[in-house]
C-alpha cells in the first residue's frame, strides 16, 4: 500500500474514531466527516480541509479499499474498512487511529487516548500490540509504527505511525543516556516524603530525650 497523505490519514482516523464514539451517526456523511477532520480538540496538527478536499481523500481511500460508501441512504455515507483491508485486529486499528489523529505519543498516552476505541486491560497489553505493529513482517506490508528516540525532558519514548511514510529521526533531539528525568509529580512526592521523614526524626529525638530524663541519664 502506498503512503497516505496527511488528510487521507486524518479521514481514516476520524472514521475509526466516530464508529466507536458516535455509533448512532455512523456511517458518516461528508459534512460530519469534514467537521471531524477539522475538529480543534484531540487533533494534531489542526486542519482546515474543505468538503471537496475530504471527498477527494475519500475517493483515494476507496481505491485502496480502506473506505467504502454505505448503501441505502439518500445522503452518501462512509465507513472505514481498515481492519479487513490491512488484516489488523481491532486493538491495532485503535492504536493507529489515535496516532493518525493526535500525532506521536508515548505508550501510556496511547493507552489512555484509545480507551474509547478499545480498552486495554493493562499497559503491557497495549505495549504488546505496539510491538507487533513495529515488527510486522514485510510480506504483510512491513512495520506500521516506529518507536522514536526518547527526547530530552521526556520520561518515555514516543511512537509514530508509518502509514504516511517513513519518519526521519536523524534530526530529532535525543536525550543523553545518563539523563535521570524526574517528573514534577515525582519531585513533589519526594519532597513530601522527605518532610515526613524529618518530622519522624524530630519526634524520635524528642522521645529519646524524654526517656533519658525519666531515667535520670545524662545524654553526655
């Protein structure tokens, strides 16, 4: 399969998303699909596509058998065929859809953001499907995701989808191997624990002083 354009990927991602989040309105009309592509929340990058541009993207996706037009309605409606066309389980389709809609994300972000499309039992389950997508055999079309180098200041590496073609990682900043990154929440927790230990030590000193006094023993 050829690489998808940004708009084609956005259209496909919106169709996957809306199939789960607004099932009563699915398949989608061209107008609703365009609004989903241009949505300002949960989208990266933001787009401002016209209905004509979205229709052209739909026509291209139909030629790839990734989308088909639903029958039996006066208004044309569209639905995705991603899982069947690419021989992917629903879990993988959900992860790819989130990456197409929101751009590169960490594994934990992917699990959280795909919750309405597929609820993974735990993080290891999501990690397993990401690894499968990254190690997809060439005869099946090759890898569909790539783990990016961990960026400076980030706790985890991010994942990127490859449906839009290869990702150039050569110009990406990479965190040094020795970097010990601590999040703001972790730092706050460490400070709170330090304060608690200091208070406990002060109380312990006070108890020892009282014990010495009761026994008439000089601390010297």
